[in-house]
């Protein structure tokens, strides 16, 4: 069974919710304290054995390439000032993996389009990760490692699942479960898109993060646009589930979606509160600030 060594990161979105900030800076570069969101995802993938990161981008995304490139001049200046730890840190970022950049193009659009754009870089028998560049997990074991664990048990495609209240089932693709493999791994029959509370097949929702076998590539290639005019991973996963086994892995950890302002602020605050350096001071400040506003 082949080990996954490649990850596709979908990073072509315009980030319109964060304008004017994202006019010049990609939303994927919004910082979670001192690291951009996309770096957190790259580090997660590398922890699971990924050596090649394929980032599917759009226009105005040059800052992503610059971030993962070497900056000899900056490193030299930092070392000259005695800041060797900072110089080592930015050098390490460039050495995390081999980075490949692909420009997203073609219609119909949708969250499966980046995979079509990058499929020439995936071998016919090669499993690969897919991540979106605006969501991540805080967890002791990285999400990618948890997906890998499920793949090593099953040898099949695995998607990330979280538990949600059924009243929120109108916001997610909800998993219909066939068989429970273990405490965290389930065989899926399908994903039901935003079914609502009464029609939700379970309380497990699909979120970003996939470890897919190459069997899905021809399915995506022939997929027709949905009612919104897009080709989606959910539709292709459902078709794959009719032909073969597809599994869901309940991800142990806290999921963060940084796709809008409030969710982004929550992610930053949550990560900051866990800091050994300033988490306690921030918690004290927030308590004092909230007391004053009441």
C-alpha cells in the first residue's frame, strides 16, 4: 500500500470577506499570531510524511510563494544582528517540503477544480491529501496523521468528520454511516448536503481535509456541475462510495474555519489563550475587558 507523500492545498479563493486587507495580501497569509494559516496546514501535512506540497493558487497570490521561499538577504541581516533563532526559523520554513505552484483555471469552478488542475502531478496509483487553506485543527495529533491512520487501516479514501448539533445540519454535508470500524472510523454511504435537522442522517459533518486514493480522479474529471454551477468534492466522493468503500475519520481536536472575520478572530484568540508565553495574561485581560463592558 503506497504511502501518501503529496498534498494539494486549495488556495485560489479571492478572500472577498476580508477586503480591503486581501486586496494585496492573500487570505491564506492571514496570521494566526505569528504564522499564516497556510503554514499551519503545510506543517500538518509534513508531520504525516508529505514531502511535496502542491499549492493551487489564483492571481495576487505571490506572497504565498515568497513565504515558502528562501530569503538569503533577510537571513543574513538577522544573523548579523545576532538573531540566529529567527534566521533558523525562516530558513526552516523553506525546507519543510518541495513546493509546487499551479494556477487554478478552467470551468466549471468549485472545490474539486484545484484537484483537476493538479492531477497531472499525481500518479495513477498514488494516494494524496487535499486541504483547504483557510481551515485547520488544534489537536495533539495532527489531522493529517489521524487521516493517515484510518487510511492505513482501510486502504481507502478517508474524509475528515466533526460532531455537530443536528440543528446545524443545514450548514454542512452530513455523513450517512454504514459501518463503524472503530471508535473514530466509519464507512460512509454518502454525504447529504445541508439536509437540515429533521433529515440529517447522523450528527457527523464533513469538513476540510481528505486523504484520497487516485480512484477519485477520473470521477472528478467527468463530474457535471451541480445546481450552483460548480463541481464539488462531495459529489465525487458520493459517486466513489457507490463504486468502492469510502471512510470518514472523526478528527480529535478543535476545528477552526477562518473563512470570515468572526471565525478568524475566534481562532486567533483560542490559539493565543493556549500560549505558555502570554495565554494567562491574555485571559486576564479578556476577563477584565468583559467585566468593564457588562
